[in-house]
């Protein structure tokens, strides 16, 4: 699968056209989606019309950083947040699958042909609620798809489908979620494409001078690059993850350290967060808001202390591997992600390897608010 940045470079140079890129994506969707069920709608006529517009803009001399890149947008309302991407040259080809109405759990999707499947194993869920976006990217239907993350809805399907998933700092980009728990995000096959997305969404003023910069430290002569520090936590102090995701994520963290992308700090006192689950559920559905405020304040203090000590927190993305289509059972797949929807920290899921069942799991990278560029720079040191 050609990356988003490669497609855009070819369209800008005249080696290809947006119409050709979009036509190829539509052909892949037509061939594969009857089995994958990643799309709820496909907008063939609108996509080709949009591609012709991109080609006209290129011919008129416009510089479009994502010229001709076919993208999926999360759900039927996904176009509402795609304006900056369309302005940068992306062409939406369809609405990706999200959970159907009435479901008590969010780790599945309902596409136009039926239940969304995991491209690695059709008997497993892709995760959710950005289910179709993750499946479409993992299967190579599109190189980039949008998501939204209210409890892990970008990071969990990214982990279970073996792709990159970035959740922005809560409140940094527009979100329709009135609780403030959800933040926009993106799913891509490579970190470079997630970085291209972020540069468009955050704007040049936010990302100027950050390319390739993992960390900086003050010196007498100004600022110099340094290796970011990272702390590892297998369970955040409350979760009960299965052994295999922990082993694979810990090995991925070690690979980042061996590549010089991070410097792992000695464990010291382990991170002990309060379980965010009851607080998250109270804020979503109405509950004991006094207790919720207390838990949130405790966790904010503990995370604040951690990020004064280290640049990054590394954890498994999920406590378990992708489950079957019959449901999640008693295990919340959000156990290691929704703490950072409550706190607002940006987070990224990076492919960590395959379990014995042949399904991917992820390594979660968490940074201080507003440090998406650090996440992308460190993650870019890994091959995914």
C-alpha cells in the first residue's frame, strides 16, 4: 500500500493524478469490502468529483500537502471534522463503520455489508468505535482514516488491527463531545502519515520546527537534541492485563530504547492511578460526580508528578488481545486507555507485535498535554 505522503508527492509532481489515486482506492474497496465491511457508505461519484477538483487545484499551482490522498472518515457524520484535510487535498471516499445502534459495547462496527471484521482474523473484532477506519487502513483500502477517541476508540482498534492510532490532547482540536472526554484522532499504516495529518490539523504555527525532534534540553549555547526519558507501567496501578500483551508491549518499548528513541528510566516507585472506569462512566451517564471529581484530581496529581520526572509514559494499549464478535465478556478493553481521556493527555498506539493467536497488540505512548510532536517523533523511530 502506497503511503499518504507518497501519493501526495506523486500527485504534486505530476507523476500521478488524484483521479488515479482515488479510482484505485475505490477499486480496492469494491473488491475487498464485501468481506471486510469497513465502510458504511462509499461516495464514488463525490470522491471522483473531489479528485478532479484536486487535480485542477494542482494545475493552478496550489501546494497541497496531502494532494489526492483517498481517506475514510469515521461514521456518516465524519465529514464535519474533515474540512482541514479536504483543504489540504485529501479526498473522502466514504464513511467508515462504527457500532450499530443499541449495542452495549463499542468494540465492533456495522458496515454496509454487515459486521466489520478484523483483517488479521475474520473471527475477531477490529475494536471500536473507530472500527471501520482501523480495518480499512490495516487492509490497505485507504492509507489514512479519521477517528475519534472518547475512551480509547482510536487507540484500541489501532492496536488490534496493527496500525498507528493518534489521539490528540483533549480540547486542542474541535470536538462535538459535550463531556470533554473525546478528542479527534487518526489511523494510519505508518507514523509519517500520522505526522502529515497532525501538521495539517494543528497548523504550521503549532508544528513549526518540530520535525524529527524527539526532545530538547537547554544549554549555554541554546537548545540541543536529547533523548526523551520514558517510564514503563504494565498496569497503571489498577488494571489486570493478560501476560502476552504486556510482554509484547514491553519488548516494543525496549526496541525503542535500543534504537535510541527513548531512555528508559529505572522503575522507582510504580505509578498508582485510581481506576478511572467508574469516574468515566459517571461523567458519561450520570453518577456520583463528587467521587468522580476526587478520582480525577488524584490521578491528575499523580500524572503531573510523573511527567515532571519523565517525558513519556509507556504501557500496553489494551489489557487483552482482540476478542470474538460475541462480545467483550467481563473485560473492559479500555482499561489502559480511558485514564487519558479523563486527564486529556495525548496518546498514540504503535504496533507492538503479534500474539500467539496471530492478532496484533499495541504499545501505548502517552505524553504531557500539547506534546503530540514528541509522540510522533519517538514513534517514528520504530518500523510499523
